[in-house]
C-alpha cells in the first residue's frame, strides 16, 4: 500500500484561511460593540426627565419655608405633565405649586361650584368681600361645643377642595386664616402655621410654612395627593391643626378644624370652603394611662437596670383616636440630667408593649440623690412630640413612685415590677 503524502503547499494554505476567518470575526465583534453603544446612547437621550420635586406621603412632612425661593415645585405646564412618567395607583405623592421670586405662591382665580344636594355637609362659598365666618354644623367635634367656647373666637380657616380625574389626585389648597388670637403676649401677635392630616390614616401628614407676626396669615399652599380614588374620598376626613411657632418652648395650639368628606361632591370642580376654628378637643379620660416599669439596683456594680414593659389605657392624642407612643427615660443626679434613653415607637395603639431594657451607671454610692423620669410621648414626624403622660421614680417621689424606689433600695439585685399611673406632663 502506498503511503499518504501531503504536499507543502497544502500546509501553507491552512494558516492563511485561519487568519482570514480571524480578521472577519474581529471586524464583526467591533461592529457589534459599536452598534450596542449607539443604541444605549440613543435610548438614554429619549428617556423622559424625572420629577423635579416629589415626596412620598408616608409620614413625610413638608417645610416649604426652608426651601430655596428659586426652586420650582411641580409643573403647571401641560406639556411637562404629558412627559412625566405614570404614578402607581398604590403610592401617594405630593407636589407643591411653584413659587415666584419672592418665595410666595401665585394667586389663582378659583372657579367655585357648590352642589345643592348635600345632606350631611353643606360647605359655603366665600369671596373676598365676606367679613363673617360660617360655623360648621356637621362637624363631629363641634357638636358638644359649650357656650363659653363659642364666645371665644379663634378665627376662621379658608381652604378649597378639588379632585383631578385625569391624574386621580385629591387637591387641597390652604388659602388663609383670619382673626387668629395673639399667642405672644409681648408682641400681641402669633407665628401661625397649619398641620393637615388625612384621616383615618394618620400617617399622611403635611404642614404649611410658618408666617411671622401675623393674625391673618395668607398661606395659599396647595397639596396634591396622588393615587386616591374618587370613591375613597367619601370615607376620608381632613383634620387641620392651627398652631403658633415658639422658638424656645413647645408650639402653642390655637385650635382645630375637622372636615368629614362624606357627602361632599367634587365632580363639579373646585369647591371653596370656610370653617370656624374651634378649641382643640381635650382628652376626656379620667387619667393619662398607666406604665409598667421594672427596676433592679446592682450594688456591686453600682448600676441601675430599667425595663420599660408596657403601657395601657393611653388617652387619644387627637381626633383620630390613635397614638404612636414611645417612652423617653431620663436619669437625674441631684436634679441634673446625666443620661437619657428612649424606646421604639409603637404605631396606632393605646396599649403598647415595649419590653426594652436600659442600664444606667450610677455616679455615686447609693440611690439617695438619683431619680428616673419617664415621659410617654406621641410621635409626630416633623414637629415637636406631644407629652401624653409623665412618671417620676425616686426617693422624693410620692405615691407608687416612692414605694417602688424604696423596694429596690431595700432589696438590691432583685428585679421588681409595678404599674404606675401617669400624671400630666
């Protein structure tokens, strides 16, 4: 059998073919990479710009007074609205009308329309020439107003309500307040601002900017709540709290206004309303609730262990009937605070379970000059928290506070728990 022979020319052709295929593959890869880059660049340039200013309304408070006057909020131009991405139905967003160069909101001509078939709530339209305010007849919080409260005039709140069917948005415009009382006795003026809450979901809160030294503040601020269906409005209520800012202490509460939205028809357009400001509904419960505290004094390590266990029968903090309580623990030595701790916030409950432990180092031998203060507060995001009740345990404390303190001194290294009634803060 003859041997198989391969010529030298055939061996020379193989590298040439491989080189040609490699060249074609390299050119194809570079072309594909360039095409992908061009596509990405073009897709980025065609994307719609994001919102300039959008807040998710889940416990977020708005402070328009702290924002720069040159910033623009929202978009009044119809062309800009078309380019904005769609808002999910389940999310709530807020935007503000853009201001002018002085930081004020532009005045708009409102078209009012009042339906005649309202049974529960009959809002009255107002005009610039009106001098007298209309008292609410259908507010739940005003049904038991005494004659003394009627004589005490707290002013009138003017606002408007509207529903945007295209955007599925509920729009509230807080226009102004007139005839507010003076909360500062020296200057005989107030620094008013308004907090608004959508009930029964207490977490949806907004507030206006603070206007300095005026009894007739003109806010003219619009809050738009996206994702609220028109059928849901009948189940909601608006709660306005009118306050006066105090730089050095807790803000003064001027009054409140409650607007149940059941029976209010917004299909006809923007509705202008005014309501008299009434005195805030004071807690009617006999006490401030109770707090379960466990204490243990370690004489060997000179430490005090404090366990905040439970709170029960806490009174309601506002018209929603629910509080977001937490406990602030302050350690005092000779009437000087040397340490502070606080628990987590428990949402929407009058009976909170904390079960949180804190260990304090005692700077002296014994507990003669030591006292512990417990403050139960209602969490309010963006504003000063309201004190629900107060408790002091120490050698000089009266009642169960003094008895509990004496027991931990007599029986060191023993964990002793007791219920205590809370007093006014």
